[in-house]
């Protein structure tokens, strides 16, 4: 388990995601898009599949 604190960014809040988690997700944070879901008080981050996949 990884514990993180929220950071302020303008009127929004951010959480820094470690590169190890980005690697597990298999996304390129500079190019790929993800979807965020709220499910049972949890934030779910899911990569958006491109039409090429």
C-alpha cells in the first residue's frame, strides 16, 4: 500500500502517482488518456484503449 497526500493545483487537487504504478498500468503519461471512476468510495484509474489495440 502506498499512502499519499493531496496537493493543491489551482482550484483542483492532485495526487502524485509513482512511476512504478504508471508502469503497472502500462500507460505513457505524456501521451495516453485514462478514465477515472468512483466505485464504493474508491478512485479507479483505467487506461483508455486506443482503436489500434
